[in-house]
C-alpha cells in the first residue's frame, strides 16, 4: 500500500501499517460516504477506484489491483491519494 507523503516522497509499505493506523487514529464516521467509481476487468486482472469522503474527517481516492485466482478475486495492491481538507 503506497501513496505520496506530504514531503512529496513515496510513502507506505505492508498492509499492517493501514490496520495499525486505523486502530490508532480513526474514529467512527457515521456520515462517511464511499462509492466505487470505476472497475476495469481484463481476463483475470482488474482494477477498481473507490472514492471515500469524511472517513474520520479525511477523504481518499483508493486504487485497488486485483487478480482472479481459483475463481476468487483477490486484492494484490493498493495505492491511494489523501485529499486536502478545505
């Protein structure tokens, strides 16, 4: 899971960092909204874009890459963009 940090450099690493950050910094967000805005599938490869707003006061655009293995779609990577608060 990767993004570009506030310093303009590549930031990220294993998915565990996401789990730890959610456990530490996120709070319930009953007004959060998310939508799958695109899905592209070619054979056993796919990508999906998800736009999420007001998740713990933060808005994201996530891009997931998936592979279909043994008939089941599996997320193999994620990149994201954190939108600035206005």
